[in-house]
């Protein structure tokens, strides 16, 4: 099979050896078609310049080379995906807890095990449902291929299915065609191709039937090649197919997408850490409890079962489901903020993003050329310059709902739109002065000219093109002034000033004729012109992006521009947006080719702009940042962005201008194509992680309280346990679900975007978090034991001591946890500052939990089931007083922290 992976572009990429080996069919890979002479290309492809391949030869090559289609990665079945969810460490701990629970009860008590299994299954189903759209990139790439292609076979023009194209086929391309395969141009006329989706180049590339280029010519500069899945915007061409299917540049990108592994998210690492900590804690609890029982000479089997039961109680079985639901709720909120998240963990990943690698075209800019500067030799000739630019123009102007809509080359549409803004309608001008003749633009003349009749008689030749070429053909300036060498220098200086601002500059001129010459050529029409002015245009930055970039810096996030556009243009845009600051550097893809990956990893923080880069370069940059320990978000919209989107910690695709390929490879889609939306998404991501941490804080501190209560009762050999098994089950039902979920919808706290990104590799239990869990859990446990002792020895009636003590301990522990949920709403801010009742979900969770607990304490039938007894006013006062104690203590601790100005209190 003939292969065209362009191996020169795979320097420093691990797949270079694989790409350059012989194919399984025994034929050597071919590369660098752009560097060969035309005769060599035709010879190596064994095809005819005039007749193309025969139908029989094409059929034979299909059998040898395969269809012109992209391969798909093998999809996992539903069962395999479901079982894959079971590999999560937390899920494994839960399953172990279910088995131990059954074993400890001699397979009599199935309730715990069933609850755990239901939670595991529901959690897995939610995760699978959310990730169904994660691998759409290859399907989207297939859809990009044109269904039919114009091919010359046996010397006749015919149409064949794109999938049936083979290397050596002669294809015919015209404006509006989607290029069906990579091909070498044999002949063309005024050919331009929009390659922005592949290279990031915002302006259509002028193509030419050039002989061999340098072998290391970047993809965006290969003017004698057309790339599969790009669009012909102007002209026509005949080309010979050099690569099909997976051997095309698009196929190469598809291979990178398939080969790139999914990145483990920070949240997944944190959950794995929690699983390990809980597993270790369970083993320790079992060992200590069993050891104490042996020292107290208790029955070995009884102590072992007690230890196992306590270890099972230590597992917050609702945590995985709560984390999943909190993420899903966050996804719903982000949809309302124009961000669609495809993978749940990606929501939290945004919160610790420390680098945003952004494509320029269509992401930071509007992806629409716009006239931003107009200089005229005579100040009053502004309308004349725009008129010439609009008439010497192939753009189509239509009206939809009263608004002008332009179609055509972006540079030309910019001229028509600029004229329209000043009341100069191209259609009306062409009706009054229709085009009689034209000299199309070509790369040698660098000019375009059209001829129009004048109202007073005669004709006017309108000319636009490269300023330096145009000046040499002019003899005077508009207004009649002669074009002297001094004036010519002045105009060239204006041109240079515009170019330094990364503007694309066109000159406009005209020539009035009484009669048309017999031969309408460049020599007769494009000489002795009158120079009118210079038009400067650029793909301008989005208005809101500069503010978004400033917010990134305030939040400790480094924005980086990665583009296929030219370095000068990229730096100018980056400087205007303040992405490129004093001391920053810019580098091109060509320079990256000579930079080893190790050196890039050392120097990556110096570069704010990367220009003329390939998909492999983008992946190298992303991985260099990741090697520095950074969490990288990559935004983009083109096909060329897809591999880097997938390799990044979170890939953000544009929803409007983004290709389906980019969307399929991304984790998140910005539906408004607004770079500022990612800043809002980062804020939401930080808030979501904070809420997940609050839920973990609440669940683990409450579990510590439960464990401590039973642990101390066992150690000190209470004559009865403060809590019986059915009460523990009820306690977990009331306190471990709704309050934790309510914490998950807590509003984002003020000032979250004024903080630096958290370290993705930092332990969840860092900065005193483990200590807060412990002392608050100990507090809850001691308050429960206090209620038990008061009920046992102080407040109870004779003969009711044990029942009263048990009821008070049960009531205190449950209500204490319900009140404690309010403490966890903010680590630093006072509950009264954020508003006691500002979280409506928490209010509802508290009322529901309190109603359920009051029911088992006060309703006679439920009192029998849960072994509770009625309490008098004094007992109720003690229970409520102890239950609200966590609020008082935690508010005092937070007040001390604020006064000391510390973030962590220990």
C-alpha cells in the first residue's frame, strides 16, 4: 500500500518508527510528495497525466490499498464497559464491604448488601450514560469525506464514490468542492483552498502547480498539494491522488486520536486516594477491635464479627453516587452557561486547570477577515478606494432578513462588508457599472483587475493586489499628483507599518480608458495606473477575550496561543489580548522540530505563542506542560486540534464554528464559541470541586463520629451498645444522602477566581483537611456519648436507664449530623454571612431528615421497630442542646481563623 504519513512531520513523535516501516502488504511507505518533481510523482504512482487510471487498475488498487475510508477503533460492548466501571477502587471497597456484611451476618442480613449493590449499579449506569458520546471523532471524520468525486478514468470524466478513490487517480476540483483525498496539483487556475480546519490558517491558501518544494516544508506551506477534507474556495484544478484513507493527513490525525489514551482526571485520583485511605482505616479498625477483644478474653468469633460490622459502617457507601450526582448537577448548571460537558469528571478538572492552550483562529479571533485600517493618498478618496475594492471582487452579496450576507474569499468579503458599512452596495454598483472583463488573480502577477463602463463614457479598470507590485505599475496618485520616488517611499512605509501590526495589506488603483485596447492583457490594462490607497485587514480578536485573559491571570491560569498561522500575525493578536507579555517568547513549528522533547519540557514556560505548528507539535506542547505538573485545558475548533484536545486534561471544542471531529475528541463544548465561557466554566469547576470536598468532609466526619461511639463503647466494655444495628442503618439513610446532595448544589463562594489553581497531585487531605475531619468527628462522637451517659445516669427514670440512654444517643447523633451539615457549607465564611437559609436544597434536606427522625422518636409503631422510648422535656432539651453544639464550636473556630488570617487551623 502506498503510504503518505509525511514522516518529516513526525520528528520527536513516538510513532515515527511505526509510520516509516513497510506495510503489512510488503510495500515501502512513500512520503514527501510535495518535494518530488511532477514526472516523479506520476511515475511512482504509475498513472497517466491525461487519461488517469483504467477502471480495471483502479479496482485492483482498491483491493491492494483498501477503501478511501478512515478506520474506527473497536468499541467495547456494554457488558465490558459496565465491568470496567467496577475497577474503580472505591467501588471495589464497597463490594468488599457488601460481601463482609453478608458473611458477618451468616448470610441472614441482606439489606446492607442490597443497598450497596444498588448504589454500585446505579453509579455505573450514570457514568456509562454520560460517556456514550466520548468517542465520536472518527465517525465525524468519515462524514467529512465528500460522497462523490470527479475523476478522470480511461481518459473520460466520471463521478465515483469517494470511498473508491485510489492513489494514482486524477481528480478534478472546482470552487465549493470538498477535497476527497490528499493530492498533488498538476494544473490549476486561480486555485485557493480553505485549510483553516487543518492548519489554523485563517485566510484561504493560494495553490499552484509548482515543482518540488523543500522536503521539510510545513503542511500549511505546501502550495502544490491539496489536503483531504479541506474546501476549494476559488478556481479549479486537476490533481493526482497521492494518499487515501488512513494515509491522508486527516487519517494521520485519526490515528493520533485512536492512539491517545484517556487522561486520568484529578478527581479520579482523589477518589482513588480516598478509597485507599478508607481501606487502610477499615483494616486498622478490624485489627484494633479484634486485638482489644482478645485482650478482654472475649469470644473470638463474636469480636471478629463486631470488628467487621464496624469496618463496614466506616464505608460511606453513598459517596460514589453522591459525587456522580453532584457532577451531573454541575453539568446541568454549566449547560445554562453555554458549556456542554461530555464526561462528568471533566467538570471538576476545570477547577484545577493551570494552563489554557488556545487555538487562535475562531477561538481567540472571530475567524472573519475585517478591514481595520484604510489609508488613501487623498483624504476624500475613502469611498473611491472601497468602491474599487468592492467592484474588483468575486464575493457574492445577498440579503437575509434585511441584513447583508457575503459569500466568498474572506479577504474579498472583508472589502465588500467594509464598503457596505459606508453605504456602498456591491450589487447596486455592479448594476450601474457591470463587469465587462477581468484578469483573475494569480500568484505570479499578484494582482486582480476588472473592467467596468463609466457613466460619462469610456471604461475604468479597477485593480487590487500586493502593494509593492501595484506601486511599480502606478504613475500618479488620485487627485492628479505625480507618484514621485519620495511619495512612493512614504506609501511603502505606511505598508510596512500596517504589516508590522500583522495586517494583511492590499493596494487599490485604477485606470480610465476612452476605448478598450484590442488585446486585453496585463500589459495593456495594468500599466500607468493611478494609485488610490492601502487597505489593512485582519481576523480581529473577539471583544470579550481580553477581559477573559485578564481573569485567567488573576486566577493563576497561564493562557498560551497555539496556532497554525504565521508568527507575526500570532504575536500581534497575542500582544493585543495581553497573552504575549514582556519577557515572553514566540516559537514556530519549524524551530520545535529541532528542539528535543526534554528541552521543550524545560523551556515550555518561556513561550506564550506557538506559530505554524502541526497536530504533533500541539500534542508535544500539551504533554510538556503536563510534564511540568500542570493541568492543561486545550481549546480549539479545527480538525487539526483534535489530537491535542484528546491528549489534554480537558479538551474544549467550539460549538458553532468547531468541526465535528474537534467536538468528538473534546471533553467539553462551548456552545457560544466564546473564550470567556471557559473562564466561567473554570469558576464552576472550582465551585463543584469545593462542593464535592464539602460532601466528603460531611460524610467522613460523621462516619468518624459513628465509629468513635461504637469503638469506645467496645473498648470500655459498655453493658450495651449506644446504638443498635437498625438505628445505624436508619442513621445512614437519614444523614448520608439528602444533606450531602444539598452540599453539592451550594452556590460558588465569592473570591474563588482570586485563588491560585490547586495542585492536581496534592492530597485531598492536605492543608489540615484530615485534621478537621478528625476533630469534628471526635466532637460528634463525644457529644453522642455525653447524651448516652446523661440518659444512663442522670436523666432517666428508674428501670428506663438503658432505653433512655440509647434513645438520647440515637437522637443526638442523628440531629447532630443534620446540624453539622450547615457547618460544612463554608470552610472559612461564617454561616450567618453566607446566609443560614440561603441554600434551599439544604433547608429541604434538613426538614425532611428532621421529620423522619422525629417520626421514629415519636410515632409508637416506629418506636417499637427502632427500639426508642418517649423523652421528656429535659431530655429533649439536652438532645437539642448537644445537637446544635457543632454549629457553635465550628463558628467559633472559623472566627478565630479569620482573626488570625490563616487559611488552615490546627
